């Protein structure tokens, strides 16, 4: 069974991205004692293999000494079960010392760039690009794998071709997510990407990916195709993650996901109390998440994509409405757009259209969009 524990060493972050929220760099940092309590909690909580992802805030603010102590505690403290590590960081605080520690545990790095330097710095702040690339070079010099997430906003969507070509030229994997309305600030919608535009962006990237198979990887498109082909969600946005994913904040509080960390209404328990699954299930936050699942079952029961979409991300659906369940993930429009597109293309390629009576192969004289099967066969 998949089991994922996100560790949030601090909510502090040295950057101040325009569409994001940021804590002061002086925000509290998780103690090694709390890491030890995480290990003790997990000893009896669940016996499966586990992936630990360090997230934030900016986890590198915890410093080299923190990781030098924390990683062996986690690696050796869980009775020899299989485990893996990952980290999401802007790389500003990356040093040779930290990179050496990460290389010992073969830790893949996720970072963030929104495209070419000028565009990236317009959204994320002047100097962001150069600071991240400096950390990137240090990480790569130590043999670490680094991949970037690009946030598409109401501004950067106008430069989607530039962003795609940036990743194509760099021969980097493209992974993206849409900017959400801010939960803080006076203009929550200023940078948010409209769901319909997001759907069209995904279709655009599907086409561009298929035109450049073998030259670039677009991770989102891979995941979306696998959802349709496999009939189940393949990433956290499209699965029932309750019970399989948890986040632990700097003070040991346990949350359903890193996105909820620091929000008291979403606390499930605390590692110092060593709660079992049944204890977490008694929390108001757990009950709220279950109500959302039940809402999805009713709201989406007639949707062809329910089995591998599951209403999208609960955070996107619940937090903007102050824990009142009014609808599914607002990006439902985008998800349906791309899932419909993938399904239609599969049917056209395999059966010549939506009806299987048309035969196994499409009329070769009939114009068609770029083929998905070539992409899927490559991935298989």
C-alpha cells in the first residue's frame, strides 16, 4: 500500500512569490526531538513501506545539522522497512554540505521555476531565478536529480508557448500546477488561473507533448493518461488519500496534507500522543474529509471520470469556503476537459470513433489529432 508522510521542518520561506503566501524566515523549526517522536509514532501506527517528503515553507531553512541527524533517525528507526526520501525546495539555501548529505540518501529534489528568467522573476520576485539556478548547479554537481514545478497564473498563461519551449530547450521535465485564489491578501483572484483556461492549457500541452515525443516529458500529461488507461487515480489530486498521506508540522501536529499545515481546524492529532488510525478518525478534520468524500460520491456519480478523478483535491474545494462543502474542486472543469479529450482520442485511434462498431482501426484517410497511443506505448 502507498504510504506517504510529509515532514514540514518550518513554514518559513525566504522568498516572497507574488501569488503565494510566505512566513518569516524566523518561523519555528522542527526539533530533532519531534523527528524522534515521528519515528516512535510510526513504529506502531502502520507497518508499510513509507516515503518521507520534506516540504514547507522552505525545508532547507532547517539547516545541514538538522538533516544530518534527521535522515539516519528516519532511515534506521523503523525496523528495517523499505523507505524513500524526497524534498521540495526553492534551492536558495542549498550548499555543498547539504548536497553531500542528500547524495548519501539519493534524495530527488523538486523545485520551482515558472519559465524563463524574466517571466519567473515577474511572478516570483527579482533574483529568484538566479538564486534557484545557483542551488540547482550545486545539487547537480553532487549527482542529485532536480525537477521543477511551474505555476501557471492568469499572467503566465499568455506565455505558454515560451514556457514550453523553455523546458524543451533545457531538456527538462515539465510539471505544472495552476495558481489558486489566495487565502490571504486583498485580491485573492489576481493571479489565479481560470479553470477553463487551465483545461485548454492541458489540451495544448498534450498536443505539444505529442509533437515532441522523445524530446521532453510532460509529467502531468503522463499522469492524466495513466488515470484514463488504468481506471484509477495516479497522483494525490485524483485519489482518496485519507489514511495513506499525512503531514507533520514543526510542532508535531498531524494533518491530512502539507497544504493544511498551520491551519488549526485541520489538525488530526500530534505525534507526541502516538495516535492510532482510530484516534485520528475521531478528529473533526478527519470527519470533514470523509464528508467531502461522501459529497463527491453523490455530486459526481454520473460522471464518466469519477473512478480516477474523485472530485479533485479536497483542499481546493474546502478551504476557500471556510470548511463548508459546497462543491468539488473548482478545477473540475479543467479535469473534465482533459479527461474527455484523452478518452476521445483513445476511442478515435483504437476504434475510429466513440463506437466500437466502427472497427479496430481508424480510416487512414480520415484526418486525426496527434496520437496518444504512441505516447502510452513509449511509457509502457
